[in-house]
RNA sequence: UGUCCGAUGGUGUAAUGGUAGCACUGCAGAUUUUGGUUCUGCCGGUCAAGGUUCGAACCCUUGUCGGACAACCA
């Protein structure tokens, strides 16, 4: 874990409900006082901010209770899973700043053990092979309000099931012709207890076990037993598995005794406003090219946030702040933005960048002269030092920083108005030029030579301070401005519409004529800056040695923009 | 008309029978060579009704509302 000093001090208030459970268990010396968690992703997609909540929870719990946390790939469905995803998941967890215990674990490593246990269940009359068609089984399962009916194969002799199960494994049967079912209770009000399927036949290559298996265990059978094998004490998952818990416990009843037994605990998943969070929907955005890949900076994926310029600490702080509970929640995406700003404010060097440049000529400044202005790199960090920024007769300022007919509260440049060029001189607008379309092309100013930063005339009050870049020293860049991907707070919340109907057409604006101060020349991908007065930005991996490409992570808070919009 | 889970300011989350607090947001002000940061203040909440109790957000009852469950997905 990097930079623990910056980490928010843990728990100045009460415990969350999972911490309460763990402390209670510790007090009772349950499981010999061990605390062992696990993060169990299915490698069928990229990790997103919702997973980050779970990662921070599980690894964080292990850390605070001096326990362990495994990374376990829940790879029991070869139809959807790929090594590409395994790799990205490991990269993302490491990047977030967590280390898994020992090595990456895989549910697929337990296939043999799971098979043996399944055989044991059959022998004990707790499981049977069902030869009915899928539709038949589904029909017999009934509905939540009505009990199901038993399969005609339910009470076949264990020897018969044993033989069939072995032949299933040997590949004698086609996909979908047979399943192994647990014999629980077809009349249970809990659908998951109505003789759930433990194994299905799937003649499918697996990314780790290759073609060794043609039967694969279902989630309910694989997951709890994997926890059991790994010695997991607290199996933390999301709310939708609540109804699975009786089955989780039922399977464990067949194998475990009171000396050690993992416990499933469910918490409410993260929902973010203006965002979709399901892997299926994110996949859809990628496949249908609404975004440019899983790591598109507009994606709520960890890799997208990384490319956007988020830091691991900012995400961890976010996870701390949102808390953990069982009620459904929607977190304002603004809280995530607050968390990056908070961290970037501490660490990001300030630089000058003009995104929409307009030329200013300082008419009384000597032609050909260049002054090196000393600028502080980060007022929040005295150790960040300072740098020299060249100033000359022609500079760029932001088009937005000039108004021909400004309102009284506009503290920037306008005809006859004085503004300070940050770190340089106070200038006064004497004149401006426009083209035939009325578009501003050039501003003429005079400067006060005594007003140089630090000089005698510099202390006088001037309403506005602008950033600037010297024309002859400027480097060009492409800057990508991102906005939320969806224009609706809850893109999933409309029964009559698809979430993609709410994609924000302005979620990406590309600016190609941006001017940066020369110190940015050596910047490399993932370098982060505050473009003074604009926001936090980072260098994108699309940059080339001759062309910088820069992403806007998040704009600065801007009360003026908010006010002037009204 | 089943089972399970949940309900505290706009959004989250604490208080575990004893002053409803914190964060984000919003609003107002101070500081500021970033309309940033920082600082100060303000607005704003226990789903409802009964019950237990000296005392209830917390315990009990009933109701209301919301969510989850009917893949050979996880």
C-alpha cells in the first residue's frame, strides 16, 4: 500500500456491519481467530469501480484485522472466460495498491476435488443425475409462489447416478443431455433450494484446464467449496447472493463440521449516478464501439479511470467514503470526482495550458526579448519547487478570458481593463481585432514594467489573474475533454428505453489547437498536471514523440461558470 | 399474492436503550497572484401507527414503500 500517510485515518466513527461481525467472531475465537477473505472475480470482463469497492473492502478488512485475502478467479464457465481478462484483473488489483495472499488461485484448480465431493454426495443420496431436458427441469422448478415438482430421476439408486456421472465426465454425452443435481427440497420457498444443478455438460475448451473437462461445476457448488478449500472465514459478496446463502450452507453441511466453516456475508453493490455498472452492458459499449475499448477514459472500469488520470489513492479514499451497508444505494458521481480532485490537488504540478487560444500582443514590450518567469510548481507542496516559464511580447490567453462587453462581475480581460498575467506582469487591454465573422482574432495590451511578479508594482490589487503561454515557445497538443458518458442520472431506470439511448453525444470533445508551456515537452503517458485555472489533466498513451495527447481528468471546481450559466 | 433483505437530511454513512454526528452537495462569508486550495457559518433527516420503557432511530406488533429470487451464468 503506497503512501499510508495520505490514507484517510481509519474509522473515526462506528464499525460497518461486516467489521462488527468479524470483531464478534474474533471475540468468540471462531475459526481459531483467523480472518481470511477473498476477492473472487469471474474473468469474463474488465474490473470496474464497483469491483474496486469490493476489492478495497476485502483486502482492507484483511489488513485491518491482520488477516489474509486471496485473489481467486471464479473460472467455472469456459464459454465466457478468457486469459485477457485474467491478466487485466491482476494488473488492476496491483495498480489499486493491493497484494493478494500467496498466489492467484483458480476455482478450476479444484475441479478434481469438487468432482470427488460430488461423488461423495451421490453416494450419500444427496445428489442425482437428471436426464430430463432443460425445459422440463425448468418447468418442474415451479415459480417462487408455488412449489416445484420432483424429477422422475430424483430417487434413482446412487449406483446408477454414479455410473452416469462418471460417463458424463468421460464425454459420452452431448451438451445439455444430463446434469447432476443436489437433492434438497423441491417445495422450498427458496428457488435455489429446489434441487439446484451442480454440474452441466459443456464440451468446451477452458483457458486453464484446456480439454481435460467436459463437465463444469455451477457457481453454487464451486464457490462455497472453493472458500472451504482455501480456508476462507468470511466470504463477502453482493446482495443478489443472499438467497443463495441457505444453499451455500447446505453444501457445507455435507462436508464441514463446526471446527471450521466459512460464512457468507452480503453487502450492497455500488451504484453510481450517470453510469452503468454491469459487465454485460460495459461489454456492449465496447463491442458496439460506443467507446474506444475497455480503457476508454469515459468507462467506469479501473483501466478507464487509470487512463482518465485517477490515482489509486483517490479510488481507495472514495471506497472508504461511500461506506458499506445492506441497503441499495446510488452514489453521486460527484463524490468520485471530489476524491480525485482532493488527491490531485496535493500532488499535481501546476502548469499553464491554453486550450482555446487567442493571441495577445503586448505592444510596449520589447520585440525579441524573452524573460524567464519563476513559477511555483505546487502551492500545496513546498517541496515541489519552481520552474522557469518564458514570457515574451506575444502570448496566448484563453478565448473565454476576454469579453468585449463584460458584466461587472467578470474579473477577466475586457476593453480598458487590467488583469494580472500570473507570475508575470499586469497588463491592460488597449484594443482588439475581429475577423469578418466577428470572431476575436487578436488583443492588444500594454504592460506595466514595474508590476513584474515580486516587484514593487506587483502588489496592487487587480481583479483577475490569467494563465498564459508564450507564442514562440508554445508546444502544441491535442486535448480530450470528457464529460459523463450518459446524460441521464439513471440510464437503466427507464423500462421503455435502452440505456444506450441516453449516451451523452458530448461525452468527448477533442481540441486540437491547444498551446502548452514548454516544460511539458518531456511529459510521458500517465503524467498528471493541473492546468492552472482549468482542471486536472494527464498524458494519454496515444501521445507520440511529436504530438502530445492529453486527457482531462476532471475540471476544477468553478463557481463562476455555475453562476454565469444562470 | 411465497421467501429473503432493506428503510436516518438532496446523496451516502454513523449513533447498537441516554444530546441524531460525519462526508459529499447546496447556500453565505473570510483568505487567495488559480473564480482552485484552505477556513468559518448556515440550510437540511430517523417511512407510518401502535406498544414496551423514566427514556426508542435502536426493542416488539402491524402496516407502507423499495430491492432480490423462477440460466445447464456468476
